[in-house]
């Protein structure tokens, strides 16, 4: 049986790090660079400390990344001034695919031609010293957002630059983001990253790891989101990570959002306790609507407000903010800053007692169904005849026990099918090989069958398009 265990912890990290650091062609950090710099930073720049402090409302974090240093600096200053609690560093797609040569060429052209020819900040090409300058005098945590199956050098550079919030994981940054990158290899790479973050965590100044629960952001059912988050949590705990953020994206149903938030919190605590990982603190992150965004500014604003209120109702520790420009391309600096101000305003006027707006009984019924499904799938993963939990997780995707709808990865079964119900929630119509309790499947299909268009069930293609474009109607 491949169950989580502290015995899986990497013991020869220094040797492995020397080899990874040697691949940096721009400003390569030495082995002790990150640890020395992190020791000089204030508490306010550590994500784990900020997340652990009492906060009346969810902390705010936008997205954003530009190729050029001056524009990224301007974005950072604007978001800081707007009151973002976390400042993002979103990495470009060439860096995400470890194509640093192309990223360097396009960075040089961006600077000489005064254009943005990259869709994010090429961190490895800028190097850690330049990136430290970017955050000079900033008293907020910086969050690394990317989408990289092999992020070892990227994370080494980020930590050396003083970034203390590292998003991603082998599952959440491979299955939705890559077609052919071997999951087994990605799991080993992220084992390295988790161990690195644990080793560079000192006393109460932990590096925070954050999973990406939005996955493909395309009608992914709660059970798949929760199980994926739990797997990445337990893999990180094996390597000694002491601060971890679980996340999920707005589903389209407030009731389902409340239920997912509850299951994530409860299951994370119980599974960590079950396997002896009692020194890890977990947090909850809510992603504002990740599906197709309305192009009309007034509707986009309304959706952002709705998402902000849902984050508050779910009791999220952090909310990842969207902008009015979401449907039009990469948001401007001004749009990002405006979104932070808008969500801050909404949260400051949302009372804590608003959580009573949904029927407690209905939420608990949804919690019970989702939790039954989660426990069934987790039990099946643990029972696989593997020698480690990492191997069990890899095998779970190979066998279809774990299956993410609409994922591009060739190792994903793509047999599980979902539909939206009348309440906007996401329900399973065909579990594929995912081992769900029969009673839960029947209930899911019953919820999915309540969605009709003009009294008639639409064709499958039109129905799926309608489900995906829920917020455009």
C-alpha cells in the first residue's frame, strides 16, 4: 500500500541543488543565497505569517506579470498602493516550459522595442538580484504564479529573490497545463520543491506552498478538486512543508462553494492527523470565476462582486482577484489596481453573519455527499499496490482513479463526464473509472438532470457549451 509517510523525505537535497543551480545562466544563486536573504526579510513579507494572523476578511491577491522590469515594478507599486495583501509575480509561458533561451530573446526585444512580447515576467532570465530590486521597500508577501511541471530552477531563483509564496504542484501544474510531460517525472521535481521550501523554512518563518485547485477551470466536480488538493497537501507534508494553502475556484453555485470549502478544511486536518503530519498549518484560497468572463464591463464588475461575496461567505483566507479586462486579454496595471479596490470595498461591506444566507441543512447534505466521494477515492489511492504515496498518485492517473475533465494531458483518462445542475453546481453524469459510491453517483445524476433549456434537454455539445459559458448568459 502506498500511503503518505515521513520516510519519503529527500535526504540528499544539497547534491541535487548544486546540479540544478548549475543550470542557471543568468545570475546563478549559490547554495546558501536564498537562506541568507530570507533571514534578512521582515515578517510582513512571509506569506505563512500573514495568512496565520487573524483577519476579518479574505486577504486579497491579484494576478499580473509583464516582461519588462519597469512595467512589473509599476504594477507592483500600483497593487501595493491599491491595498493588495499579496503581490503577484506571474511568469511567462516560455519560462513555464523551461525555454529560457526564447524567453531571453523576447525579453531583449521587449526592452529594445518598448513592447511586451512575453505574457509574463521571465524570472529566470531577469535573475534573482534584479528581482530583489523589484521588491525593494515592499512590505507584503510576493506570490509566484506560473504553471510549470519542472519548476526547480524557477523556484530556486524565486526564493533567492525573497518570494515566500510558491504556487503549484505536480498534479495541478502538469495535468491541466501539459500534454506530454511525464507525470511521474513532475512528481519527483515537485518533491524537490517541497523539500526545498521545507529546508528554507526557519522557526515560524515558513515558506508557504499553495496548490492550484482550479485545475482546468472547466466543469471540474468537487470530488476531483478536493482529492487533488489533498494529494498535493500530503505530498508536501511528506517533505516537511509546514504551511500549505489549499484552493478551489468558484463553482457557479454558492451552496456548492460552501460545501467544498467545508470539506477541504475538514478533510485536510483529518488526513494530516491520520498520517502523523501534525506540524503543518493549512489555509484556504478562493479563486474568483475562472471560466469564460463576460466582456461587458458592467457584467464583469457584477461577477467580480459576486465572487468577492462568495469568498467572504466561504470564510476563505485569501481570494485571488479577477479584473474587468479578463475577457479582453492581459489586464492593464490600472485594471488590476481597480479590481483590488473594488473587491476591498465589497468585502468591507459584507457582514460575517451573511453566511446564514444558505440553508445549513442543504450545505451539510452536500458536504456529506462530497466527503463520501472523497474518502472513497482516497481509500482507493492508498490501496494501490505501490511502494510510495508518490507512486500511488501517479498510478491513480494512469488507471483513471483520478480523472480531470477536459485536461490536455495524454495520461489523463478523460472518461469522467460532468454537467451543471439547475443551481449552477457541477455534477457527475459518468464517473468513468473514478471509484465513487453508487448512491452518490445516482444522486449526482439526479442533480445534473434538473438542468433543462426551454423544457427540453439540449444536445450534448450545446449543453456543454452552455455549462462552460454559464456567466455569459
